[in-house]
C-alpha cells in the first residue's frame, strides 16, 4: 500500500501541426510548415512511493515517436526516450534530515531538416543530468533546503536548431 505504479499507452493525431521547415524568417527565427494527418504514439511507465521506512522513490520512463501522414519521422526535434529518477532518504537517527538525489536522462534529438553535412551540428547527443538535495527541518513550519543542480556541470542544448543551453551547475 505504499507504492503506486501506472502505465499509459497513447496516440495523438493532429492536423495543422507546426513543424520547423529548416528555413529562417526575415528576423532570423525558424520558419514553420503546417502538416496534416500527423500521429504521435508512445507509452509511459511511472512508479512512486515508499520502498522502505524513510526511503522514497519516484521514477518514470517515456517513449514517443511522431510521424507525418506518409509515415516519415517528424519528431527529431524531441527526444524519443526520457527517464527520470528521484529518491529521498530520512535517516532514522536524524528524523529532521532529508537527503535526496535525482537523475534525468534523455535520448538524442536532432533537426529533421538539417542537411546531411550539418546533421552533427544540429544534433544533441543523449545526456543525463544529476541533482542532489539536502533539507533540515527545524520545526514543522521552518526548514532549510539546499539543492545542487547539474552536479557534473553537463552542457546540453534544449533545442536542436538553436544554441540555447540548459542550466549549468547551480546551488540554491
């Protein structure tokens, strides 16, 4: 009774879906083309709960593939696979202390409109990011939390066609 799991299978159909066409507008932003009869299919599994007294876990995995009306893959700008794991532990001798850590991983993604010669430039390889946290509860209403995000200072792009990067290592 302390562990929950869910699984989902889904299909999304869209007409008039805006997809980057590999060109730029006059102001330098990506231009888009509207595609009809697109289909996104995928599945997702999630598990969350308390594994042992004081030890909690939340994990999930998702896979999604998006295709146009001819069956061609149009989802290259999004990762096909994503995995998330976060766990916390409250040591019994120190009930006010909570320690935790998380891992986020995603598969590569790329611009489906990049020339073969430029495909490497417009591809973000698979990557993972690790986060850590610690919390001390001084009372029911006052606590101090420290989060160390992107522990290994992994550089990764958030979009295939732009050089916009995820957050570097930070302490909050």
